[in-house]
C-alpha cells in the first residue's frame, strides 16, 4: 500500500539528481544562450524532463563542406552533384 508513493519519491529523486547533473553539463557548454535556456527548461520538468532532454539535445553532426550549399549562386550545389556524377560514371565505364 505504501509502495507506490515510495516508488514515486525514489523516481523523483533519481530524476532530480539527473536534472542537476544535466544542468551542470548544459551550462558548461559553449552553445548559444537560447539553447541553454531551452534545454534547462526541459530538464527541470519532473520525471520526464531528463528523458526529454536526452531525446531533444542530440544534434546531428555537421555535414562535409562538400555537401553544404554555402554559395549564394542558385543551383551551385546541384551543379556540383551533376558534375560529380558524370565524373563517377566516366570512371566506372573504364
């Protein structure tokens, strides 16, 4: 009968300990202040906050600079891909 409230308090304690750990890690990073504030707001949600933080905070790694369209010219990325494809086709034929 008393197991459910005890389990709740144990889970809350573990959740809050993780939240404190994640908050320290968040504020050590050199990311934009808006990201740190947003992550902090997510982490302090009781019980689900640390899990949501782990899900939301994992950013994908940056692509190779060859795959990024950094030029202001329209279609530059597409043209490079077409050229690269032609070169690969020539190489595979020989």
